[in-house]
């Protein structure tokens, strides 16, 4: 059975509608395909050769610095200078302090909340661009989504301070309505405004590229089988675009989990996130090894979330 027939069969099962007999033709594999599959080499040398440069790049600029960061976490600071050593004092100190776990929980909750909110806001936008606009309008909207990346994220964050401050533009507008001033800067709301500024255009683009390449025949088949528009979105569109949606959410989580700018300049830095805790740790006695412990825990968390997300995105549909 071809991939398109498998997807239509899956839609038919979810809609509780019998599959037409014509789609069951050719379900069995031909002997020629079976022989060709047995002849294939178990090691994809051709693909491995093309992927070798990116593997070398990752080894030089990710694996080796990560190992060096891990090694620094075991060093000691004596007379404000780092001394190479192999001791667990920094790990026992940081992991045994309540302020570290408070910052870890706060960062994890903030990043998870931002990921959910940004994904929920981005999905209707990406769906509308993919299915409701003409090709010329799509190109213009994609250009508008790319435009925010022309300026620095730090500059955009400073511009939000002008809008969110007590004497800013938003509170001035609310003042004319007799509703201001409303505290927005140095609050949780300010942090999330920065997260949306950082991640929303990227998440919309990633979801959009996934939705644009959905086979339209699957949507037509769902309508022919009696599914409405809303049910088609949840039964056909979202499962078909699952990889793009999950990868977009993963990028959002990675960016917000390690973000330093928004929690500090828009959220006030209180309570601290892990990024601000790293900065505070390095300022107190040049404790770079303790900061390396925090950074290692952040990287371990992100790797765990990344592997789990990719596994979920690429798992086979039942």
C-alpha cells in the first residue's frame, strides 16, 4: 500500500468509515521490491559521506566545548583564580542549595508555559496563511515574518520597555480610558512579552512550512468521508503536520529556557531564572566552576527534552 493510501486508511479508521475496496489494491509487496530491499547495504556510506562535515562541525563547536565546560565544573577557585582539579565540591554546593532548585523550577515552568502559549497562538496564524491566502499573499506574509530578525533581539527588548513602562505608550493609552497605570514592566507579563517577541515569528514559520506541504487530497478525502472543518483539522491537518509543530515547540522551549534578556530587562530578574543565576554566580567571587554546574544542568535538561520531542515527532503512527 502506498503512503498516500496508508494515510487515507488512517483517516477512514479515525472517522469510523469503511475504506473503499479500490484503495486496497497493491497492498502486498512485490517480489522485486523485496529483493531490492535485501540488496541494500546496511551502512548508508553515501549519506554518511555527505553528513560528515556537519558531524565534524558539531564535534568542534559543540561536543568539545561541552566537555570543557563539564571539566571546568570540577575546578576550584582560589584567591579569585581558577585552579584545575577534580573535586565534587561545586556540584555538592549547587545541587544542595534551595535557591538553585527554585530557579530551575521557575525556569522550567516559564519555558513550558511560553512554549504552550506561543504554539497555540502560532498555529491559527500558520493555518490561515497556509490554507486561506493566495500564493502572492503568502510570500508577502512570510517576508513580514522574517523582517523582525533583521534587528537585534536586544534592541527589540529595549523598545518594549518604552511600551510597557508605567509612563509608556500602553499606559498612556489606558490613561485616556481611565484604566491606567497598569504595571507591565518588571513583571511576569513583561517576560512573556519578550518570549513572544523572540519565538513567535520563528514558530509560525516552522509550522507554516509543515502545513504548506500537507497533501490536499487527504483533506478532500476527510471531507468526502463526512468530516467537518474542525474535525478535519484535528484528525488530518494536525497529525500530518505533527513533525513541524513539535519541532517548532522544541525551538521555542530551547530559546526561552536559556533566554537571559527578557527575564532581566522585561521581567525584572526576580525570581531569577537559571540564566540570570549564572550571571550572579560569576559576579560573586569569580565562581565560574559553579556557573559551569548550572550551565551543564541546563544543557542536560535541553538534551533530554530535545531527544524526547524528536522521538515523539518521528514515531510511527499507529
